[in-house]
C-alpha cells in the first residue's frame, strides 16, 4: 500500500521587512541539506517573499522547481466560536475581523483538500511533497491530521525552518510522523559551494 508523505516547513527567520535574515538564509540551506536525499516530487510555497526565498534555496538542493500557491499564504485558518476559547486565545483571534476569519477558514480547508489526503489507491510507490508555508497553516494541517477541534491549531508553534511530516494512507487515518523537528538546524552546514540554483540574496 503506497503512502503519501507531506513535508511542511515554516519559512526561515525573517526581518521586519518580510525578507529572510542572514540567519534565515542559513536555516533554509540547512533545511535543503536535510531534505537533499528525500525523493521529493514537488515543492509548493506561499507567495510571501520569506517563504518564496526559503523554497528557492531548498529547491536548489533538490534540483526540482518550486511553485507558488495562494492556498499556502499567511492567514488565520479558522473562524472559531470565540466564546469557547481560552481567554488568551480569544483575545488573539478577536484581533482578526470576521471577514478575515471566514476567508482564512475557506483557504485552509481548500489547502488540506489539495495537498493532504491519501494517494491514489492504485499508486504503486510512495509520494513525497514539500510545502513551505507559515506557522498557523502548519498548525492547521497538524490539527486536521490529529482530528482535533477546529481551533486547536492555536498553540501549535513551529520554529522557523523546522520540519513537520504527515503520512496519509488509503482507508487509514493520517499519521503525524514528526512535528517541529529542528535537529538539522543545530549542526554546521557541510559547505560544498552553492548548488547552481542558489545564490546569496542581494541587499
């Protein structure tokens, strides 16, 4: 039985301008090195510059193109009943308008429908795909995989450039393989020069 492995990476560290910092670029390189031997067939990323640059760097290590998807953008992924939330979460969610919450809920469900779920039941090999996105949406995917309440993405915090993996199988519940794995960020990069698709960002 073939499985579908979905790799979720939060963008590298970014500055107030929304661009990767020097540390963020290093995090992206370490992530690319970590994933170098994974047989990824696709990389999709948020349209935000910090996520796009992270994906560009990672893609350089893998030799496959990265494509953008608005479904992976930075938004609040649900419209929970604020009265049912713990006070700190209720205060946070209330900072978003009802329109933002409703729109985000539609986007997040579409994202799971498009990128999650089991492979074709007739597939004869596992598939591996990477999404470079944002903290809230990764929390939403994890919440969905665990079958938790719609608001439970709150409090699931992902470190910059950390790795979460979800496995989907036909006729089986999703399995959370790893969450917020940042072990690759604690070791030095094995310097072999930049792969052809990677160049230091200007500015």
